[in-house]
């Protein structure tokens, strides 16, 4: 995320309440059975356990709220999302919501939605746009803070030690908000400690398979790796496979800090394979449907709504594992 966009988000977060744009929404063409509220939702894809849980939460919440949800899977391609949004506009849905694949390149299609008087809600990920009137609200995590939490743990873990710490980083999808922000938040947290060296950093596209593939390359190219920082759990889990196949012990020979807090990662933490996990809550469905109703009704809504999230040590993850929902 650019410094300008980051500043805009911070400024947006300080504004407690703003009027939702485009109240009144789409026309009657998209009315669902029985005159239901119609929402067009474009999802990034199904690249991870987190994303699958996020999709289910939104679909279940829509059903519970009596909202007709028109769902589109972008398969991690921006062009697919733009086509879906234009389709929602043509169908004159009441509200459009989407999780942007990448941050930039949305102004044109969002202007089309605005001109059609259809309010847009961003979920999970932000867009890098100068014109904040193009969307009504952004519901999701603070990715910069997540990266900072990961870096803060590392600083504390190596406190009092002077030896150089070689870090490899598995980045999320190039150009996406979580990849940009988790990288910058982490970098800011460790920049005051010269002993921390990011010796390799590459995208793993938020997938387990790619995470394994890139970690295999890291293990071959780097003579010494002390820490792996993964932008999501699926990449961390793939990397664990690569580390074990290389004859090393994840969590011991190579410390691992990750982001998401999915159930598979909690299992790995209970086995000592992940040392620290920063939570990113995917269960946004109920909050999103409440927001949809308010925006459609023309009510005032916060421009920035942050989800509440925690952090987990292996001991905490083990205790939470039996009741973990995702």
C-alpha cells in the first residue's frame, strides 16, 4: 500500500461516522424472491482455508439475514472481479461487496457503480484509491498491525541476543493489500534491530503448494535460515512440509511466525511446528450483512470498521484447538 493510501486509511479510521454513499441502491430489476435485498459479492477465490471460511461465513450470514446473495469467485484474477462487478451493476443489485484481489486499478469500475447509485462495501482488503467516495465502508483487519505483531514477537523472542538472525519471508499475492501491509508492518517492527536480516523474500500467492515450492527454493539458496515469516498459514503449512523433507525440524531449527490463525495451523502449533500466530478473523459474514442493511437504508456507517483479533502461542493454540471454528 502506498504511503498516501495508508495515510488515507488512518484518516478514515479517525472519522467516526460518515454518510454511506449511494444510498437508495439499485433498481427493482434485481429484486430477489419476496422482494429480498439483493447483494452482489465478488470473492478473491478459494486459495486458502481462511478464504474458504470467509466465504462460508458470508453465505451463511446472507441466508440467515434473508438476503439474496449473488456470489462470484474471481479465482484470484482482477479481471474476473471487474467483470463480476459490472454484471452486478447490470443486474441492478442493491449493494455490491467485494474483497479486492489487488489494491490498485478499481477507480473506473467503482465509478460505474457510483454512477448507477449502487453502494459498494470493501471486505477484508482495501483499495488504493484517491477517491474515497467510491465506496461506503471498509470492513476488515488491520494488516499493517498484523505484520507489526509478528515482528514484535520476533524482537521479543531474540531480545538480549546479538547474533545475526536470518529471516526468509513468504509474501502473499503480489499487489494485494495483506501482502503489502503485512510486509511493511513487519519491516517497521524489526528495523531498529540490525541483527535481523531478511535474506530472501518471495510471493507464495497465499497457497500451500506455492508456499512449499518457494520454501524449497529458499532452503537450497540460503546456507542459514533462522526464521520464516509467512503472510498466511497455508504458506506456512506448505513451508513446513519443505522444511521436514529437507531433514530439518520446523519450530526448532527454523522458527516460524505466521498470520491467520486457521485450525490446521493451530494443530501445527500444538505439535511445536509454528512458534507464533497472529489472528486474522475470516468470520465477517454477520457484520457484513448488518452493514449492507444500513448502507442500503441510507444510514450513517463508519468508513473503517476493524475486526477484533488476537495472537496465539503454541500453548494458547493447543487450548483453543478443540473449539476453533475455522
